[in-house]
């Protein structure tokens, strides 16, 4: 069977599974819709959390970035995995004990202010839409190649699927769908990695193949070979970094605290029965995430080696079928600048003739390595599982922020549960439409777009949450001031240096403030937020005694007992 038929079969079966789970576990109450009834076992919640967090950025784009950036791509690995440790230790059990459905709900009650709640809602929506743009872009890339439709049409198909199970099932449907999606995505990620690792190095485990010698008997290490290829073609050495240490630190830290402040990840810890289960869930999730994250550098190196050896100095007319298949999507293109019919793939932009979208590397990797068609189709299904699982979680954050934190808590407190559930579904439907627009018009590659979402989360939520847990003196004036200044500063920097807004043309990297890229500027904005929050809170009245006692209470999560609502 050809690739397209295999893709229809495997993707069709997985989509049928997701929709079936959504129908089986459809939400019947707001508690089901928001937190899956609070009864998800830690193991299942860990798998769902891993799927929620390992988005299209992790599955499709991260290894692609590492493939092109080499050593510099390691910041994504360090930041995202480090952030999960931070989340498990500093936030998950405390927020779970607080017992609220959403991050804006926590901020609104902790800071005894509907203004703080509204600011948190706006921040949640900005972060979630930035993040979901990357997911919908990933869906479009997969469909564009494997169903041979335009990227825009691929995004529309993804919107329809997410709409169905997110709007129908809410968090309950999403949770059990994400358990299935984790199984699909991790199987789809590892199978081609095993195949290619054996091909190139003779090791079945890609982690060993990454540091091993080539299987051709030359005794040359894979990374030495890749360094040699890079130098010969005028690229920077694969194993050497070009980013400044300041920027590496800033990006890593922004991704870490951004992970700990992402509303769609935090809400997962409200779906388990006990405080202890929240910490267990984070531990399970880290194990499940580590399987993919320790494999990503190997996949990046394998893909880069195979790509260079396939295209460099080769005749365009002799390119294998995978090249023309991806060329048809517009994600890889060849311009014969010197008219010799050969592909000049070199580091010099003036003479380079090949343009490659980094987001295709993981998806194209099995085709470049000439693996069986069913493996290629399996990777397509895995990429869709990763993108759709996270998109669903993000859309739920947006819908619950609108229905629970705006309508129920502020605009219409006497709304019935049925009415609130209706508004949650309407909010999800509107969010799907807006997410589709951003998927068609993304600001950058999938992983880079997602990195900006982490920066926005770091700049807005993290100080308010961490100070809300550990600083009794933190009051509403401090939290509101910090969140407003933090997210405004981050959004302005991102708009100028990433999107080119407010200026005649996008400034070069030499103009970055403190030498820090937009992906890392969340660290600076987070520090500014924290300083302003602390200073303003000390210059204004301290919070009510009841709030200070509440902070004392949630700081000591009794892991052995059931969580209490306050």
C-alpha cells in the first residue's frame, strides 16, 4: 500500500478512537467539563499531562530545531524538562490543595479581587492563543503532506476534530482522549527512531546511537561525521554553540518558569482525587516525557545526517520521491541559482539553493531514511496526536476562563450549571475558530511560536502564583501591577523583535535588549513582574487576615489526605 492509503487507515483509526472516547466520556456537569470530576487516577493523569504538554512543538518541531541549530537547540530540552521539575516541586500540590478549577480562579480568590481575576483571564487567553497557534500550524503541516491538501485545509480539518471532542467531552473527554494520544504519539516517535538508529549506528536504542559510531565500519562517531559535513558545507559545527551564555540562560529559564505557569498544564492537577496524587501525576508525567525528550537529540542528528547526504551536490532531477512530495507542500524549495541542475546546500545564504522548513524534519525523516510506508503514516498519526492533544487542553482553558471566571464569577453569579456549561461550549467553539486563524497565519516555526507562549506565561502568571503561595504579604495591588507590566513588556518585545510591529522593519538580533532573544525575554519580563509585585505590595495595605491564614494553610499540603476546598 502507498503512504497516503496507510495514512488514511492509521489516522482514521486513531481519530475514530478519539471521537469514541469523547462520546463515552462526555461531560454531564461543569465539574466534569472543567476538571473531569476530580477522579482521574495519577497514572492516567500523568499520561494525559504528558500528552497535553508534549505538543506539536515537542513532537514535530523540537527535533527539527535541534537538527538545524545543533548544540544551541539544547535550550529547549533543558528548559522544558527543568520546568516540569519546578512544577512538581513548587506548584502542583499547593494549587491542588487550594481546590479551584482554574488559574484565574486561584488568582481571583488569593488576591480577593475581580480585577486580578480579569487580568488573569486576559493573560490566560493571550498565552493560550499564542500556544495554540503552534498546534494548529503543526496539524496543517501534517495534513498538507500526508493527505495532500493545502496547509489551510489541513488546519480546518484539525479544527473540526478538536471542536468535536473538546466541546462535547470537556476535561473529562479530553483527559481520556489524551491518554490514548500519548500512546499513539510515543509509539509513533520511537518506532522510526529505532529503525534509523540501527541503520546508521547499529544500536537499537537511539540514545546510544546518538553517541555511537557509524555502522559503516569506519569507526567514526556520528557527531564527528555531522561536524565534518557541516564544516565542509560552510555551516557552524553541529556540536558547537553560537548563542551567548546570557541568551542560553534566559531562554532556558523562561521555558522553565513558563512551564510552571502554563494554565492548561496547571489545571491537570485539579483532576486527581488527592493532594498526594498531584505530585504523583507530575512524577509520572516526567517519566513519560523523558522517553521522548531523551530521544529528540538523536532524531535531530539522524535527520540532519541523512538530509545532507541525500541532497548535497546531488542532481535535482535525481532526487527521491520524498523530495517532490514535500516540495509540493511548499515546505521545501529549490532555486537553481547557478543553472547547473545540482543542489547547492551550503551555509552561505547568497549561494544556497535549498530552503527547508524546519518543521518537516521529524515528519520527513522516515521517508528520507527509506523506511516502510506504514512507519511514515504512523509518524503522521503521532504528529496529529501531539498537536490535537495540546490544542484541546488550551481551548478548554480559554472556554473555562470565559464561562467560569468571567460569566459565573463576575457577570452573572446566579447562572445555572446548565447555562454555565452552555457558555463553556460556546467559548470553546469561538476559540476553535480564532485558533484556526492563528494556525493559518503563525508568527514563526511551531517550537519558536510555543516558546513565545512560555515567555508570556513566565512574564504574567509565574510571579503571581509563586508569590501567592509563599508570600503572605503579597496583596492584590502588587499582583495586578506585576501581571499587567510583565505581560505588556513581553508582548511589546515580542511584537517588535519577532513580528516587526511598531517599527518600519524588524530589528536585527544585534538590537536585542541585553543580547536576549524574544524567546528568552520572558525571563526579564518575569523578573520585572516579580520586583514590581513585591515593591507595590510593601507600599500598600497588607491582605486581609483570612487570606494570610489561607496562604499558611495551602503551604502545607497534607499529602496523605484528600484535598479540601476553601
